[in-house]
């Protein structure tokens, strides 16, 4: 599933900037004075051939779940208008990141991507914009009940579109061949929604996370721990058990996850920092931790993102082959690993294409 992407509320390419930590003092730098870095992406973007079929049904599930405004005047508060919904280009995102997925897998990923964005936008409008920490904590505690570690647990009656959609997904996410997912995947999702509360705590207090702390925290707030499951569903391949818990594979997954969330911080900088006065952003973290200007921090952030991608490539090229040999993986296991890695590369290239080409990220779009 494309679950590791979970993009934050995106930025316009350029626009005015106000330093969230400064109420006065030096004149704030303008984002239009900074050319946002173009991030390196060596992997070719590919498109899933089932995209046209996905587009035909793209609104149906969102309307059924109450995310999208419908014809019913009595409908509970929707999360998006139709124009906002289509500006997100979630079907394009899903088809870019999962070019090899079956139609069934693509459809399931698409619905989860819609849920992820629905959670993000609902949480931002209901709690981040209002500063309602108590409400955010209560909402998140209820959502935990929709993420059970075992099958067959009776879920609460959904009270909003986010809960209704997750209840529906819990009936679909764990086909028999992927039963091993449940505990790990739902734990990753719990960390994701909990991170939303911590982001709100940080923003309310004006507390900018420490640089070292932030790297780990961003994996949680981006739901990056779900990303290996996403690739697995799309490709049908798993990282072989004999090497899955090795140091090399752990480092590989960390680099894979870091690219996603940290690259999003650059793309989302305008809206998060200027429009929402958020402190949970790599550029702000680098400014504060290293005493940099905005422009210096922006380019340092781009260098860090590039370094994480380079490390991902280094591990595949130089450290995985001797690990595979030492572990004695047979040909089937080696093939499965190669299939998974191809899916991981496609995941990153598709996400990069969405950041740089979707209307949700276009200059002046005004979309969430």
C-alpha cells in the first residue's frame, strides 16, 4: 500500500514566509526569495495500467464513507469538496507508486491513501487549526479502538468519516496470505495517529524538535513504518526472513522511510510553516538546531534527503550482496528480494512524481 507516503498538507512552490519562532526582530525571509531545491530521483517513474479503471470509481468509496460532500443535504460534515478531492490526485499517486500492483491491490491501496489524507485533513481542521488538544487526544484514543491487533474484535460504532473508513478497511486489509501484517501494520498506524497529537503539542508550545529526535519522529508522523507492507502488497514479495532483521536491512528500511517524510517536509514547507505556523518540519528543525538561515536550512534539508537516498542505494549495491551470500539465500529468495527492491524504488519515484506534478502541490492551488 502507499501507506508510507501519508503526505502532510502540501506547500505552494513559493510564497511569503513568517518564522514561527519569531514574533519580531529580524525581517522574515520570504519563500519567494528561495528557489526550492529540486530533489534527486534516479529511478524511472512508471504508471500502473489500471489507472483508468481506478479513476472511474475514485469518488465512490469516499462518498460512501462520508469523506466527500454528496447530494444529501443532511450529510454530516464532509472533509472535502469535489474540487479539493480531485486536486489531491490520489488515484495518480496510487498508480505512480504501485505500478506493478494488481487491480485488487491497487484499489485497496487507493482506499487507504484516501483514508490517510482524510485523517490528515480532518485532524488539521478539527484540532491543529483550533489548538484543541483535549479533543485531539479523545479523537485519537477512539481511533485506537479501530486498530485491533487481532482479527474478530468488535469495533465501536463509527462517529465520523475517519472512523467509518478505517472500520471498513479493517475488513479488507488482512487477506489470509497477509495475516502476518495485522499486528505490525496496526501498530504502525497507531504510532502515526499518536504522532499527530505530539505535533499539536509541539506547535502549541512552539517547541521545535531536536534534529536527532526528529529523524525518528518523522518516520512515525509520516506513517513510514507502514511502507514495507505497502511494497509487499503491491509486489507480492517479502524481504526474506533470514535477513529481514539484520542490521543492513534495518538501515536500508530506515533510509527508504527517511526519504519519504523528509522530502515531504521540503514540498510542504510553505503551508506548514507559513500558513499553519507548524514547527514540525525539517527546515525549521535545521534552522533551530544548527543556527542556520531559512535559505541555508532549505538547502541543508535537500542535502540530507539526497544523502538518505544515496545511502539507500549504497546499501543495495555494496552491503546487501555479501549479506545475501552469508545468509545462503536460495534463488527463489534472491528473486523475491529483487522484486521487493524494485517495488521500493518504484514507490519512491512515484511519490517524487506526485510531489512535483500533482495539483495538490501546485503553486497557488490553495488545496489541502
